[in-house]
C-alpha cells in the first residue's frame, strides 16, 4: 500500500505464468515416425527430431537412441561468436574452439566435457553447421556415469528437415530460445 497525501493507493503485483520457471517438459514420439517427436511445456507444443533409433529404455553408446527417462538440465552451452547470451535461468558457458565431449567408454572422462587437442577424438562442440549453437546439457548418465550407457545427449538445434539425431532432442532456434527463457535447473525433462 502506498500513501499519497491522506489517501492510500493499493498496488498489486502479479507474476505472469510466462515468467515462472517451467516445472515440467515432456518429449514423446510422433505417431508414425519414431525419429520425430513433440515437446510440450506449459500448454505449448513444438516439433522435435529424436535419435535415429527412436526413444530407447536401454540406451547404449552408438545406438542412435534417445534415452527414455526423467532428466534435469545442467547448463546451457552457446556459441558466443554467433549469438549474444540468451536469456535463461540455467548456468551458461560460451563454447570455445577447444571444447569437446568425451564419447569413449574406456576413457576416465567418458560423458564429460573435455578440452580437445590436435587429432584428439571426441564430439567437437564448435561445429561448422548450426546444430550446436545452443546446447542444453542434461544429466543423462551423469551420476553415476556408466561406461557404454550413452554420452553427449543434449537438447540442441535441429537440421532444416528435422532429420534424426545421434540420440539428442533437437528443435528450431525459435523454439529453443523460447524454452531457454523459462528452463531452470529444477525443470524436469521427461522423455518417453
């Protein structure tokens, strides 16, 4: 309540639901094509591309499957050389030229970010295409990390034709930016 002269003015502040962090994001396959799907959050639905192996309950390294389960976003990686830092509730990190992701089940850094050297194997996060301009790292096979259970499963940008991924969930840049504005560390991502 604000006093102005001898009268009081009541001020009410409301929070629009579009300002609150998302509590739940659901991803499920589309009818007729296991490599395509739908992402739904707070009554909003967008098309996504899934792994070439569809959604799998028993994800393995190299199977092309998108893992079935419940996950949380850990961090946003983005190409700062291409885009300004997007608005998000997630911790963020710009992608540097030497950034990669270890996909070797025999390596002690399996399913973790790594610094790539000359001729070092791994998923390069700095790509010529735009698929990794925005990457949401999720906690798939993170605690504990189990060798061979899948690595580098992200939310990232889709190809123009929504062709299948190697196991990630991909979407348009517009959908990604809209999702990022309300995605936080406590947002649950349910795939399946």
